[in-house]
């Protein structure tokens, strides 16, 4: 997706150990606030309304749900199956 020369609203490195099963991985996230959602070139790709973020968190790769929550200033919610239960 091509973005015009808009400046990101925020940029953050996510580098804490244990965030990936692949070992030490560093991701650099960028947050852009778009006026309109640009068309997506990849068939099967879609825009997810932020109001549906928590409901679809299991679909995100590794910690990308937590990264989105960080940019939005929201506390990540635990998946519905693990709420109120200890993880073993």
C-alpha cells in the first residue's frame, strides 16, 4: 500500500525478549491516522474496524494485537478463553 508523504503519528520499536517464538525479533511499528481507508491490492485482505479489535485478537500474528493496543493507548484484553483462569 502506498501512503502519501504523510508523517506517522507515532513510531515504536517492539523488542522485548520472548515476544516471538522465532527468538529475538525486533519490529518497528508505525501508526498513521488515515482520512479514508485506501484500497487494498491483496485479494482476501480487509480493513478491520477498531471497534472489532478485541473480538478478532486471535487472528493477529504473535504480539501484533498488543502493538495496536499500544498505539491506541488501550490496555490489551486477555482472550475470552483465558479470562479469569491461570495459564499453565
